C-alpha cells in the first residue's frame, strides 16, 4: 500500500479547498466528516466520490471501509487535521457530490413535511434542525438566503448523515418560495414566540402538507416572511424561561407534526 498522503500532497491541497464555500461551488463537491456522515454517504454510491482516512481511522472503521466501492486513501494525521473544520478531527472524511435540488421540487409536489430556515446563521443549530427534520420524516429542508451553508463542515457534522436522507436546498429566496408552496396546497407555519396561535391550536392543520418556517437564533423569523405564513405559532411555556433555543423549538414543532399524523 502506498504511503499516506501528507498535508502538502497535491490531492490534499485540492480537497482542502472544499472547506470553503467558494471551493465547494467550484468543485461541485463537499466534505462529510466522521463515521455517521461517512457511513450514510457510502450508502449512496451515486454521491460519494472517495474517502480519506488516517491509518488509525482505517483500522477502527475497517468494517465500514473494507466493503467500500469507492477509493479509500490513507492520509497522515496532519493531513486529516488540515481537512477538518472541528477541534477534534476524527480522521475520516468522504468527498461527496454537491447536490443540486431545485426549489421547484417543493412547489411542484410539496412534501408532507418540509422545513425552511430563514437567516439561521449558527452551523450547529442548522445541522441539528436538519437532523431533527429527518428524524421526524421531513422530505426537504430549505436554507434561505442568509443562512449558513448547509454543506459547510460544521453543518454536515451536526447533521450526522441526514444530508443524505432529505432534499437540501441552498440559498433559496423564501419570499418567492412561501407563496408558491401555499399555492401548491401546503400550509406554511412560522415558529414565533409571540405568535397568535399556540401549537396545540394548530394540530388539525398538521395533518396535510406542512412547511415549518424557523428563523434566526436572536431575531426570529423576519416579519415580512412571517406575514406570508398561514399562522405564526408559539410554543406554550409554563416555566419562566424567556425563550427556547432554536433547535429545541424546532424539535418540539416537528415532533408535534409527526404525532399529529
């Protein structure tokens, strides 16, 4: 077996460009790091292109990499660290094709459950919401303009493989999407701590196609977008907490939707 690639190897230098959005766009590819994401990527031979692993990671994940139908290349620890966007690199990464999911997929045939993120900037929150949406049966997650890049390293890692289960739309114009989705027969609900409707009051609306709209961690859903929703929905709270974390609020709304069905 050839010697592990170093951080100066031409192939590693090229792959390192995928840690930047411009590099991802230019190459039409992104990086999935860690066993959960790489494992799910390898279930999609149409998506994953190649895998990079340190010797330690290759030994630890032999059950995963042994049957792999794509090239598995050994890299040094420093090379793996140079490709990682985390504090504690796992030494296991896959290069995957960047999907091109058009917004029309939602407007032509809205999924039973969809999620739209409006200016959600924190990558960890964005990835966690995507993962939760997947767990609750969502068919699509739309990242509106101004939100974190869904294929950035921290979002992909927080997604833990869910990027390979749902349609992910990047940089959508939500002011155009929301009216189109409503016209197609879906109910649009904006999560809003000051919403006029409490979550239990909209249970009947959750039975049909629903698109949940979640907003920025600090500012919430922009007023102009919330005005386009069928209802602004709040989560009743009996305690004294001022508000819920975005990811927690999304989990409650999405689980309630799952239960309503």
